[in-house]
C-alpha cells in the first residue's frame, strides 16, 4: 500500500503524511483537466515560477499505469504534458485561448465519448448475435460476410475457374505448341483458299473459250 503514496517521499514522512500528500497530488493533477483553472494559475504568475514548473515535472509520475488507474479525469494527463512546454504556459494566460480549449474539451466529451460507447455497444451486439447463431447451428462457426461473398462468387463461376486451372496447369511448351498449330492451320487455310480461287479462274477461262469457239462458225459468211 505504501507505493501508492507518490514518488519523491522522504524518510521523515510518516505513513499518514504520505497518504495525505498522495491525495492532495491526486486532486491537484485532476484539476489540470479544467482549462479555466489553468488560466487562473497563469494569470497569477504560477507558470513563471521555476519551483512550480519543477513541481509539474515531478507530477508526471501519474502517467504510469499504477497511478493513472486512480484518475477519474484522464484528460488531465494531456494538459500535464502541455504544461511542460513554455509556449503553452505563455498562451494559456489568454482568455480567448482558454475559451477555445474549453469548447473543444466539451465537444470531445459530448461527441467522441458518445460515439465510442455506441461503437463498443454495436460490436458487443454483433458478437452476441454471432454467438447465438453459432449455438443455433449446433456449434458450427458462422462465416463472416466477406467469406460468404467470396464463396458465392466462386460457386457462381465454376466453369471459368476450371478453365483457368487447366490453362495454368499446362506447361509452357504445350502452350507454345498450341500457338504454333493455330498459326499453321491459318496458313494452310489461306493456301487452300488461293488454290480454290485459281481453279475457279481457270474453269471460267475454259468456259469462255468454248463459248468463243461455238460462236466463231456462226460469224462466217456463205458465198
């Protein structure tokens, strides 16, 4: 129990004095979470006193987990860090600066905390619903929404996946041979088409010659 009474205690302090000092320091550190109190200290010149600045450095032991767990307003640790900088100690004397910080702190408490609580409640409800669904399925784990979507996509295109697997399973040489066969087939088809066209031209020429031969006797004159 003695270790919770703060750091820097001397041997001449009794246990009761250490406990009392610890309670005073606890109360003072939590007062630092109020920007108006910081403005009050700055206007009275406390932040220009080297002894008081050293006292603020000493109070940083409250950031350790074994002491921070006793704080009701943990935002005071953030202001305690800011008070270690001379620029902040000089600016907090301004009432407009103090008002701005106070408004931002209020917005933090009103919105961020409420949203965080809502998010945590939503996560808890989703976990409870998943556990209830798993229990109703006889202990079978329920896949997540992303996994279910991926499974449905795979089931919708089984033929495409099978073709991709067969193509990927073929060696490189087989793919090259297949491409060569396709090219050879195309060349052979072109040659056959040219031969067919040449034969058709020869047949047409022969027919024309026969027609000319039949027409020649008819054009002769009789004496």
